[in-house]
C-alpha cells in the first residue's frame, strides 16, 4: 500500500522508472517497482549499474533533489558514474559538492532534466498509463516498457526533422 501524501488514501501501487538519454530524450531503460518510498533510488542504481556494465564510456546521471543522499551519491561514484543530482541543501548539507557543481556539464545536465518528465506526460495523456487495467507486476512492466518504446518511435521523427 502506498500513500502519495499524508491526506490521501493508501492504495496498492507501482512506480515506473525510466532512464533517459539527455542528448535526445529517448528512453534507454525502464524498471517497475512496488511503491515503498525507497524504490526510486534503488531502481536508479540498478539501471545505472546495468548501463555501466555495458559501457566503458564516461557516464553521468542527472536526478532531482530526492536523490541527493550520501548513500546514493556514494554508490554512483563507486560505479564511476558522475552524479549530476540537484543539490538539496534546505536544512541539511548536500551530498553534491564543488567537484561536481563547478563543471559546465553539471549545469547542462540540470537544464536537461525536463527530458525525464516529458515521456511520463506522454505516457499518461497519449499512452495507456493514465488508468491501467492490468494487474500484476510482470504485466504492468510489459505495458510500461511497450509504452516507452512507443514514445521513442513517436520521438524519432522529431529528432530527424530537428536542425543539427
């Protein structure tokens, strides 16, 4: 059971997670977890670890303030992934320090974070994820991945038409 806020009802829920390439906005990975409050960071680490195994190129991972924890940032650094996580310094000390924020690439990653939200808006308005009729994690994961692939197919002609 998951409660989105303190005043809302608790319901059985799943969270869909995407890994988005920030140069073009295409989804390169999906993951589905049971909503429990920690699933977002765990799924991000699992997807990042999988991508790191398949690539030897330098990698960065941009994320919002909810990911600014010592353990998450430390785990990314162990994977040799540069954490481009938004700093959460409200009433606390951020895990992201000057060695990351001083680079221009950090500012670019933060500006491109909206590419992560765009697919979710499309999946809920155009795709079938506003009100899902399937039950079970495997079926829902399939639908989520299929919808992500449909988003990529919808996005590719826009990339080809864009001036370089």
